[in-house]
């Protein structure tokens, strides 16, 4: 079973920066996308950013211009550089991969990001 291992969360003041990293424990075949989701208390999990095979990138409107996603789907790595962080960015951030014709979803264990005002 493939595991996605995340690192890089933490506590930061508003206006600060953090970088999240995610790596697959072994090779994933036919990766369609890798990206990051987040879930704040009492809210639904939402897409933050994704690298879609074919060199397409998607960002949530709320993070455009502040967050940058990078990585290599073929290598199973994805990173999220978060600048100008706001208290509303506070959430558990999950690494995600979608692969195969069956569109199998893989999830990391989640990493907490807390932005203080």
C-alpha cells in the first residue's frame, strides 16, 4: 500500500511562511494529479492546489498569489510553499495523489498549520 508522508507544518504568525513537503513511500503508477487539500475545524475538506499531469496547475482562489505548488508527479513528490499566511489558512493540510484508470485516491496523514494573528 502506498503511503504519502508529509512534513513541514507548524505554528507561524500572520504574514509568515511555511513549506510543506510530501513524498510517496514507493512509486505510484499512472499518477493523474498530486496536490494539497485542507480541512479547518467544522468545515469540509477543500482543494488548495494541485499539479495535474500534463503540466496543468490548479489553485483555490483564496490562495492564488500567496501559495506555490511544485513537485514531480512521476517521482511522487509534491511541495507547497505558503507565503503571506493568514489566520484563515489555519487547518490540517493533507497531501493527495490520484492515480490509475480507477482514479484511486491516496491521502497523507495530515499536518497541522496554525497561523496566529
